[in-house]
C-alpha cells in the first residue's frame, strides 16, 4: 500500500503540471490591423501600402512582377519580399512599402538523372519533403523544421542538423532572380557569379528569387544513438564515439538548462545511415506521417516555460523517458518533417525569440563559460540551447561560417513589453560581444538588437556587401528593416 501511494504521489506532480499547461495552451490567432504585416517575432506589426500576391503561372506572374516594380519606382515605394515570414527582425517588411507574397509560388519538378530539384521560391519544405519522398529522394540541407520557404531559406543561408556540411548555399546549383529594372538573371557558380554569391544570404536586397535548382540526396533510414555526458566531456565523446563511426549523417546536441545543473550536461544525438538489409531497416518510400506524441511533447516543452520545475521535468523526460518511447530508426525525410508550429508560443503577452552564435571549435569552452555567466546575470526565460556543427561556407558573400563553426541556437520566452524588449536587447549585445571575443559571429535573421559597431565587427565584409547592393539596385528599390538598420549610409547607431 505504501508503495502504491508513493507511486501515485510521484506521478501526481508531473500530471498536475502538464494538466495546468494544457489547460492554458489555447490556440490564439494574432490579430493584425488591416493593411499591416508581421513576422515570426510577433513584435514587428507594420503598416504597408500593399501586399502583392504572386500567381502560380510563371509567365503571367513574372510579367506582373515586372509591372509591379515599375509601378513601385514610379510611385516612390520600396519593395520587400516575404515567404513564410519566419525571420524576426523585419527582414520582410518596409514601412509603407509593397510586400511581395511568394507563398502561392510553389511548383516543383524533379530531374532524377541530375539529382536536381527545380522549385519555385515560395514552396515550403513541408510540401517538398513528401514530393521528394515519393521518389526516394530528400533535401540536402535545410533547417530542422519544415515550415520555411525555399526562397527564405536561401536568403538567410540556413543550416541544420546535417553533419559535415556547409549551409544551404552549398546545395544551390542555380537560381533565377528578377532585378529592380525587371530583368531576369540566371545565376550560378559559372554565370553571374557575384550576384549568385550576394543573393545567397542576401536577405532579399538584390531582387526577387524566382526559382531555384537544388541538389538533392537519397532518402535513407537512420539509426539514432544518444549520449548523455558532462559538457566538458562532450567534444571528447563526439571525437571518440561518434564522428568516426560509418554512416554519420546528422548530429545535434541539447544542453541542460535546469538551474541546478545549468549548461553542465548535454544530450548528444547522432543519426547513422542504416544499411539495407540490416535489422530495423524500413521502406523509405513509406508515406510521411505526423510526428508521434505531439500533444504530450508540446505539453512538456511549453511547460518548461512555466517554471524551473517544468525545465527539470522536460530534461528528465528527454533523458530517462523519451529513449524508451521513441523509434530508434527513422527516415531522413520523416526526421525533418516537423513544423515549428508544433511547439510555437500561443500566448498573447509573450513570444518566442531565437538567437544563434557561431564560434570555432577551439573557442567553444571559452564561449560556453561566458555564455553561462551572461545568462546567469540576465536571468532570461530560456527554453532551449541546441548545438550544431557547420562547415565552412565557400559560396555566400555575407557568410557567417568563414571556417568550421560550432553553432549555439538559443530559444527564449520574451514578454511583449518595452521592458521585455529592453532586457532582450541587453542580453543579445552581451552574447554578441562574447562571440566576438571568441572569434565568432552571430546569425542575422533575428531581432536587430546588435549595434552597428557589433554588426560590422561580426561581418567585416558588410560594407562591400551593401555597396554592391547599391550597384545592382541603384535606386534602393528593395529594402527592409534590416537594410534600414545596418545598410543605409546616412544611418547612425
């Protein structure tokens, strides 16, 4: 009897915590004022003059885009380009401007002989993955979720869990882009090379990316291995037990954010290609399914925003319960086929904000020590710290990976108040300084909290980047809040 009571008591608190989280977790729609647009930050609601929807027909839409650009120039309007709008710093918005909505521009065609997917810029990865899955193919490099558009992904030069790979720019064979004068250029490593490099990670400042040719890879079945180790042993564990095993395809780590063991422990997740015929191998052509246990996983994740207890419950669930529940074999496409909406913030008074910092491996220990000190000082509501590996980027002009980098992806809950914004800005600047002291950089698609001095220290090529923007777009037709903050010549800090 005592044992039963003990078990009930042991389970009661987690059940109450998760039940409370679920009861408050209502699906809330953001109310936008008529004529306004926002991005994933939910902090950038801005009035614009027009939201221009692209039609699916190529020839008709390209002709209409050319007419739109001429009209915008005649009317003195600026133009920004939006897909899924998952950036967080107004990168798809210009106040009073025209926003080109590419979301309906999503046709795709597979060239199986060349292993190339030709796809329109508005297509989302959640549409591409099932299409490729039916042909036994998969995406080479993309974010860890499927909610983003192709045009947006290459415009921010995204990266993901794919091990020993540069950012997505490395997988782009070519693209077509419409410039400010309405002309269309075909860009590749052999044709219009400079424009190719500038638009990859160019944040929509050089023109409208129309369609892209992406290199693709086979869809394979992966075997998952997990290692839970102290943070000071994580690199050694990776070197000795993970990286030299055959078939390593994807790797990421998650750091412990529970206050009494803060950033002192990590889960290393490694995915290895499972050879055909080996036990556990599945049919890679199976249809993609919704991820399992979404409701429970969401409750555990969002509950970690509520309290230190919630953070501890999540860590215990991931390290002790999840390994016995999850399927240890999974296809590449299934692994990437999860949307950010599964875990998104649905409250009206807070929002989730991302940071990413890149440091070379030999400076990781120093950066983690500084990061721990800074986070302890500021006490933000930290939800997640994920660690990834990114190879050197040889393709994009405004690159963040000028050498092999270790990337720290951080997710916070921020209050949607002036104080919340002020505190996040102070935290961001401290973390950027820490990354710079450790020969690193920060990622640009998020809140524009870096000072101009920090931005130009992190990206010394930026002055030339913006000068070339004005060469290709002398009237500065394509603009957004990122360009206003850092690119305009007449702007001060």
